[in-house]
């Protein structure tokens, strides 16, 4: 690109990296092309990919935009997409002030996430995702399984949840 202005094939998975490299090496035209691609490609379907890539390349603006759209439209996201996110990213989405999700639906989403993480969900994450300000009620189908996750984490962490308001 630098020497002969070849067309770069952008994808959701490489655009953030290319933009980062363009910035690092001072190739303004490539940075503009990557930025234009990201703006045009950014959607609910690509936000999780951009979130992962933006964290990797320290792109805070793209990271916040990704978290915001994922939080605002969490009910519409494919569950498999959410379960691929690391716990820290999932926590930021659920803790976002932009979160728009019915409480019972959120309990189903949190349960599904916990079930697919194979022990990666710790007590801290579980407490943040299920606190009463975020999840005042729990769906019938998620109540018992979430309680089982909480008890297992309680035992692992050596804490007693009976004294909390969660």
C-alpha cells in the first residue's frame, strides 16, 4: 500500500489492526481507508468482533462504541456471539449504563453465558451481573440454574452470600 497504493482487502477481523498499523507507521491514507471501512461495516453483527479487536489494539473510541451497541441491543444478539466474549467484556456490557434489557431476559442471557464459560465466571462477575439494580427479577427457567452457579462459586470463593442483598 505504501509503495504502489494497492487495494487492501478489509474485513471486520483485520480493519482495526490495519488502522492501528497505519497510525503507527504514519500512513494517513491507509488509516482513512480503514476508518471508512469500519464506519461502514460497524453494526450489531460486527460489534463483538470490533470489541475484541479494539481491546487488543487499544482503540478506546471503537471499544466504547462496541460496548454501547452491544449493551443497547443485547436482547437481539446471537447468544453464541456473546458466549465467545471473555468475561471482562461481558461484564462491561452488562454493567454499561446503556444496557437495555428486560430483567428476566437478562437472567436467561447471564445463565447461558455462565453455562458456556466452563469455570471462567467468578463470583465477582456473577455478583455484578445479577445485582438487583441490573436484574431485579429472574426468569423461572433461569432461577434455579443461576442459584446453582452462585452456590458453586460461593463454595469456590469461600464466601457466604446469605448476608448480601443480591
